[in-house]
C-alpha cells in the first residue's frame, strides 16, 4: 500500500507533466460560465469537462486531473465514465474531498475548511469510482493582524486529519494551503504567512503519522498582493518561493504543485519556469493549475459545440507551455506559436 502511494505521488509529478485542476464547485463553475454567458446546467458542465478531457495528446503534459463530486460520476459523450476515460489515456483521476472554506467562528475575516465528517466513507466510495488521489484546500487570508496563529493551526490540523484518512484509503493526499493574493501587501507579508503556514502544516502531518513520500504539497507562490503598488517581478517571486520551500518542506516530499490563484496564465507559466531554472530542493516543482490552464480553453470553447476543437487546441497549447516550464525551457515567444 505504501509503495502504491509513493508510486502514484511520483507519477503525478513525472518529468514535463503537471496536474489539471478541474474540480470547481457549483458556485465557482457558475462564475466561470458567467464569463462566457452560459448557464451552469448539469449538461453544460458535463460537456465542458468532456471537451477538456478528450483533448488529444493531453497526456503528454498532464499527469492527473482533479475532479469534482459531480464530475467523477459523469461520462463522456460515448458513455465512458470520466475516470475510466482519463485512465485509458494514462492520466490519473483524483477528487476534491473538502466541502469548502467556511467562516472560522470568533475569528473575523478568517476561514477554516470543512469536510472531515463522514470522510472515511466518502473516500471508500471515491476509490470505488476510480480516484487515486485527493485534494483538500485551506484558505489563509492576509490582512490587519491576520493570519492568526490559531487559524493557521486549525487549518493545518484539518489538512493533516484529511491526509491521514486519504492515505488510509490508499489515495495520495494533495494538501493545499492557499495564502490568498488578495490585498495590497508587499511580498514580505506573503513570505511570512506562507512560512508560518507550511511550518505548521508539516508539524501536523508528522504528528498525524502521514507518510510524506506518499503526499504532495499544493501551495501558493510567494507573491506581492494583487493590488500592491510595486509588485515583485518574476525572478524575485521565483527566488522567494524557492527560499520559503527550502526552509519548510521536508526532503522526502516528492513534489510541490503550485496553484495559480488568480495569476494570469502567462504569469503562472513564467513563474514556474523561473523556479525550475534556479537551484531548488530535491522535490519536483510542478503545476496544478485551474484557471491558468483552463481560461483560454473556456473562452475559445464559449459553450459552442462547434468550437470544441478550438477549446482543445487552447488547452493543449497552455499545457505544453507549462510542460516546458517544468524544465525551465519555456520562452515567452512560445506564447504566440500556433497552438
Ligand atoms: P487555480 O489554479 O485557479 O488557483 O485553481 C487551483 C485549485 O485547484 C484551487 O483549489
């Protein structure tokens, strides 16, 4: 069992590949569909994910896909269940298992992620549906006097409890603490919040006996707030992110897969590329992007069955560029090459 977990974790961060996060909850996918003026119906959600997953050659750059509870139960137009379709392409199906970040009582402006109740049973069910890894997202907010130590601890504790249950069921946990980029703070504040969060997380994972070799970390890059006056450049973001990981992440972890968190698709690729060009720890530095992989595909598709091809070309192109960033061989000129 431990060997299987280690192998799956390694396969998810295989060379030149990363993860496609397609696990938007109902409110989030509704927001994304609004941007292209389509309604969030079950069939539209299925058709959109079908377009993404049937992209020819996707497996060249995508090792795994994170699904949402509805999606793992849906099928491609030819009737093949999505998890089976992905496996047949050599892509590992995964599942988001948290039930969302909720207000942390008595801690204004802070959140704690829910979903532990009944999680053992849900994990068993997801294994039956074909999932081989899981994801849980915690949200940490930067503001006046926050994040509090307690919010960081509460989220780290929940992440570790979740990770233990996921491993017990034989699925690799992707532990995702996201320090949000909302605000006008300087990059130092993000560094500090990220360092505190990751330190607490790895302490809790250790205390909960989670096998680090069968775990992946999904985290934010160290960035200036998105409304900051003077935002740190690409090299600075890469340096600070690699530094914080060096100070907090244990050597045994197979890899770190970044979220894009509202960066533009080009920025997310350039940052990952810059990190892979500098000396970093033993772990693979990869991607697990949602918006930064899907945004161009979503607008090219635009909910039109006649534009499936265009959506798929856009996804393939973005995946290829991020695949190149895995080895530091991305060049912004590749952006304009034919998809
Ligand atoms: P973004 O890359 O859009 O931040 O999404 C990744 C994700 O899975 C957030 O939980």
